[in-house]
């Protein structure tokens, strides 16, 4: 079972932002490898969660996003996820 459309939209927005943010970070020296690693640690399970959706999957997804947000101010993954849910 795949994730509901609203959740899918939010999660795909997070992946999109993480992708271009990481790409942009590679041309700057101000971002640590630790931050890049933490970002990808937070999002690497998203595709699997979306593809194998279960009742508690959104709780797990949000847990990963919050863990990143507790360490780093940007990008704010929870805000991106919530905004992505309302986009068409």
C-alpha cells in the first residue's frame, strides 16, 4: 500500500528540497559533512515508508524529520513537509 496523496506530496517535497539543498551545499565550504550526513540520515527511509505505508508510518516519518530539526536550523524539514501537503 502506498502513502495517501497528501502525505506523499509532503514527503516528496522534503526529498526535492533535500536534493537541491545538498547539491547547493557541495559548492560551499560553510556546510559540514556532519550536517549533510544528518540530513540524509533523516530522509533515507522516506521512499520505503511511502511505498510500504502502514498506520504508524507518518509517526515514524515525522520522527526522522524532527530529529534533524533538533540538530540543525535549516532546512526545516517539518515545515517543508507540512507546506508540501497543501501544495497541488
